[in-house]
């Protein structure tokens, strides 16, 4: 089993017109951790193992990352609404780049109860009356994504996180990439985190944190 150590991330506010001039960085609200594992370790998804077996002669690493979103505190106001995690894979020169051949998840969902509400239209004395109606029985459930991945077979995979009804953006969210390495080169990954938090007084505010340079630059191969 992998043991991911989480590190505090300082979220820097983006300056916007009308935003508070004394907006302070957010601390203690987001932690990030990672581990670099062999491509054939015990916890690798089965289809990743099949992919590696079907491409002999290539070198891969399993890059596991965890974003952990913390609840609002008196010292750290705001509720997480949306966040993103971007990874830039590279080597020191301008030649070939490592590539995230497979990513996980492509989409992670949660069943969310629908409103079950519909519109009703009636006409009375030439006037249109619009109302709401709710059909009998429980509201149907539908799957809504809470984590969505992009960038498979690219050197810059990205994941989005969002809250949905009944599932606030709180807690640990693991994501992973099967990275094909460039042989005989140092392979690294740099991470950029962005988040939107909703404040009672300020509305939505955007924050960013670039997890670089070292020790937040992730070494994939020496």
C-alpha cells in the first residue's frame, strides 16, 4: 500500500476589480500529497497492468496524487465550490516529453436526488399563469460528476473537482496518472492548483498555488 504524505498548500488570492484589497492568502484549507510508484505495484488498476504488458520496452511510473479539502474555519473563511489540479510533465530539454498515457478517474460521480419539480402552465381569462408542480413519489436520482479528468495521452493532464447537491467539496480526493517516461532523461512533474471559494461577504473568489520549485517538483525518474 502507498502512504501519501499531505503537505499544506498556501492559496494565493487572484486580484480582481472590486475584490478586497487586504485579501490574505488562505492557509490550512488545502493539503496536497503524492507518491511515485512502480507501474506494476499491487494497487494499479487492472487495465493499466494490461496496457503496460502490451507495450514492452517502455518505462512507466504510477503518479498518485491526493488533494484534501478542509472545511471552513474562523481563520479560513469560504466554502469550496470548484477546484482544479493541473500537472505539467517535462524533461530538462525541449525534446520529447513524458506523457500521461492513462488517467484515473476519467470521471467520478455521486448519485444526487433531482428536484422532481416541473412547470405547469394554465391560461385564465387570457392571462398565462406559470406555476410549479411536483409529481407524486420520491424525486429521481441522477449521477453528477464530482471529479473529472482530462488529458489522457498528453503531457499536461488535469482534473476538476466540484461540489454537488449533498456532497460538499470536503475531504480527500485521489487522482492518478500512468506516466510513460522519456528514457535516459530526468522526468519531472510540476503541479498547479486553482480553487474557487464562496465567501458570505465577497461572493466567489479565485485562488491559485503553484507547487514548485522543490520540494514540490515531483521527480519521476533520475
